[in-house]
C-alpha cells in the first residue's frame, strides 16, 4: 500500500511540474469591473481544481455528519 501511495504522489508531482512548464502564459481574471488579477494558466487551473475538490469534499462531509 505504501508503494502505491508513493507512486501516486510522485506522479501527481510530475503532473504539476509539467502543467507549470507547459502553461506559462498569463490570464487576466476580472474580480470586479475595476479590479483585475493576473495569474498563470497553471495556477488558475490548480486553484479551480482544488476549490472544486474541496467543495465536493465539504458537501459530502457535511452530508455524512448529518447522518450520525
């Protein structure tokens, strides 16, 4: 089991490094009509991935808390 977790962690790190290397362009995110934030494509992708996974985890965690 430890071997599988180690391999998955290494693959995740390689994926993140490749994502950063291949997507170095900047994008502009309009927070308000007058405020703009510039960030790299890879940071935007990882941020949206972690926010989505975190929100799904939170929803299922709260659902399981209500059951007990």
